[in-house]
């Protein structure tokens, strides 16, 4: 049975299982324990802990359990087998501890902003005022409803998916995460629907999927599209290459977010809003890792 005592001190194994090294795990564990204590102290008909003995007895085991789930995304049967639980118990712990992990990342101030109305105020606190925006899709199982099949089918990826927009600070963390939309919704349509506003004097790097998105007071850096039946000039090609070298940073950010395989494999969970919650938590984990490693390098 997998437990923290078996991987403590084995940094390579712990990082492969959770995406965090030993130091990062212990730092996050402090906030996780606070969030857990708040959960168990909530008023309920029977005081927490008076029932049967919990298989995940320590906070470290609980944190390991949910990080392994996010990092590897095994089936609930396999997740339960790894930790000595049945499938039903594993399902209960997954949804319970997902909320605790999200709350812990909130205490660490690593969660992205979700409200478009507060976007400009959040970005104004970034000294460089240089930002990157991109959309990212995640695969889902084919819906049974015919209308949902059309809504969730992405012509770009040729599969059923959901999509989010991500805004990050240049050289920094993911600052904003949009709501989760059906796969057929275009990146720019999300921008228009959520009505993003940026601080005056901002510089925004975006790809051609955001063609026509130009918030007032913002300098846009975007590759030039190839004209119909005409080649791009050498000057335009060189400029596009320079923009791509700058814009690749947002691809690295999304790659860091998708270190959690729960975002990479077809999403199997059916609980309402869980598909959106896991994306927010994965962004928080990426921001947490980035912050810890920047502090270590400083």
C-alpha cells in the first residue's frame, strides 16, 4: 500500500508521483493541514473521526493521495488499490481532498483569478505590464446527447473537448483562467464573451487565433497571417519568428499546467463543475512549483 512514509526521502519517486519535490511537498503540506483542520471542524451531526478508522490517517498521506491522482490520473479502482481503498471510498476521498487541495493553494496565493471583472485590477499589480494569452483544450469522452456532441466537438482538434483561455505575466505565473467552455467555442469568442480589460499601457502577446482582439490602451504583438494566395514577405516571416520566440513562454506555462495528467487524458469524472475545478487546481499547482523554484534560485 502506498503511503508517504514509503516515499519520504526518495525525492525522485515523490516527484514522479506528485510533480513536487520533497521541499515543495512539505511546504504545501502546511497549508493543506490548515485547510483540512477547517474542514473537520465544520459543524456536522456527528463529529468528524467518530466513525470507522480512516485509511488515509495522516495529512501527508491525504496530500500524497490527491497529488498522485492529479499527476497520474489512474482509474478510481487503481487509485483505491494503490492506497488500500475500495473504488467507492477512493471516489469519496478524491472529491473531498480536491476541495482541500484547492483551498490550500488559495492560502498559498497561487490560484489564478477567475472573475473577468477583476482582471484589470489583478494585472495592474504586475510591474512589467507584459502579458501572454492563449487557449488550451482538454479531451473528454464523447457525450451521449446529440446536441452535446455538436457543442463539444472541436473541429481544430478533431475530438470532443472543453477549452479555457489562460493569461500569464511575462516571466511570471498564470494570472487568469477563464471559465470552461465547450470545445467548439473559439478562443476569441471567449475573450469577447468575458469582456477582458487590461491596464492602460499593457503589452499583450497573442497568436492568430485571437485575430481582431484588441483591448483599448493595449499594444498587441501578434504574428501576421499569410494573405490568401500570396506568400509572406521575408520581413514578415522574420517578425513572426521574433514574436513566436517571445510567445513560446505561454506554451511552456500550459505545458507546466498539463504536468497533471488529469488534464491530458480523456476526462472521465461526471461530477458537476469538477472539470472546471481541476483546471483551476492544476494552474495553482503550476504557480506553486514556479514560485518555490524562483525562491530557491534567488
